[in-house]
């Protein structure tokens, strides 16, 4: 079975601080995908990134960066110099495994990030 | 406009009534999904579909029915609504690379 754990329920930071969201996953598949989604207070779910299991390169997109470590089954997300607009719930997800072959995603419980001005 | 839409966005109904939530996508994605989101439970998969006329149960299917006669539509029906089905419902679609794109959600209240 696939499982995603986001151990941090809530994180509160002051603007301009960096914040790192942890994501640990479990899967028996050798090929899979990892994802991060953002859910701002307005409620929509926004896709942020997809990472293939065979690509362990870290990725940076503006103030966002992702650290994928297959050895520790982790896919952590860092927001650098946080801003109030980063306040949201962030979900990590796992899916696309060959074993399941049905493209369902397993979501973590989410981490609520609050950035205070 | 291209994308994924849900209707209605808000719905109030009474216990025992039948309710249908609509989902429409314009990307021709093969896969479509229905989730419910509740405080303390995160996102839970209700039903999903790999293609037209192919549907399967997710984690919490009881009390729900789906159909998919056309690739672009994936309606979710609550046959006899209960208070426990008060929730925010999200529809999503994806192509084979796996990332799912979500609709704006339907907030359903069952009185």
C-alpha cells in the first residue's frame, strides 16, 4: 500500500523566514511520481510540482525548492523568504506506480502554513 | 473556457434527497476522480474513472454513485443524502503522467 506522511500539522513563521515542509512516503513500486499541491484560503487546489522517482535532481522555481531523496523516501518542500501569500495548506502526494497502474494519488494529511506579516 | 468545472459551487439539501454534482473537463483527460475534503480527514477518494464507461471505487464510496458515459463528464450522485455527506467535493482529472488538476470544488450542506 502507498502512504504519505506529513508530520507537521501546522507551521507558523514570520514573513521573510524560510519554511521547510516534510514529506515521507512509502511504496513498493520502483517507479512512481511525487507531487505537491497548494490550497490557499480561497479553497482551490493548485498543482505545484511533479517529480519522477528516477529523477533525483532537486528543483527550484522562484522561491520554491524541492529536495527529493530516494534513500530516505522523502520529498521535502522549502519556501524561501516566505510571504503572506504563501499562507495555505500544502499537500504532498504519491502516485503513478506501475503496480497500481490506475493513476490514483495518495495524499498526505496536509501542512497548514501561516505566514505572519 | 478550457479546464475543469464543477456545478453547482454551493448546494444545500435535506436528508434523504438525491443530489447530483457535475464535473466537466475540456482536456480530454482519460482519468477523472471525485474526492471529499473534511476537517481532520484531508482528501479522500470517493470514485475514479480510467475512461468512459470504466469506474471504480475509492476509499469512501458508500452512499455515492458515479457514471461516465462521455470522457468529459463525470457526475457524482448522492442517492439519499445524509448529514455525514456534508463536505467539500472536488473533481479532478489527469493524463497518464499522473498530476491531477482539480476543479474549484462544490460545498455541499445536508440539513
